[in-house]
């Protein structure tokens, strides 16, 4: 079990906004990488109505300690009122890839 790293999923209305957001996180060493998939189809309930919309999705690889920073940034910058930001622990990883994530990210939110 690799308890120090995780995958963070974020959805957004388009891949361009998401790519800009991810680039900033990488430049500031908040995540090591972001894998964007677009388009995806999102079906959800919002304000009493069922929505069926195209979106983009990113899977970020980062340290667990940096998830609160990612959530805060998404809440501040995301075009949605309630952005989807979900962190999932990585149960196992290639040891070299795990180390690369650690090498490419800050040790904590105040580093």
C-alpha cells in the first residue's frame, strides 16, 4: 500500500480550462502529472434537474498531503459552483513511478 500518494479526479466543462489548471499545479509542484480524458459524458442531478452534459476529466497523481491544496484551488478557480474533486488512495504502484511522484511534488502544502 502506498499511503503517501493518490489519484485526484477533477471534472470540468472543457479540456482547455482543465489543461490550464493542471499546468499551473504541475509548475507549482502540487501534482506530478495530469491525464486528461475528453470528452466524457456526465449525467447528474443539479438543482432538481437531471443534467446530461459533455465534460472533461483529469486524473492527477500527487501526494495525499497536497489534496487540501488542490481542493482549495479548485474551489477558488473552477467555473462550477461545486466542482468534482475526489481523491483515491493508490493501493500499489511501480516503485520507480511512486518515487517520481514524490520527487516531482512538494512535501506538503507549506513547503
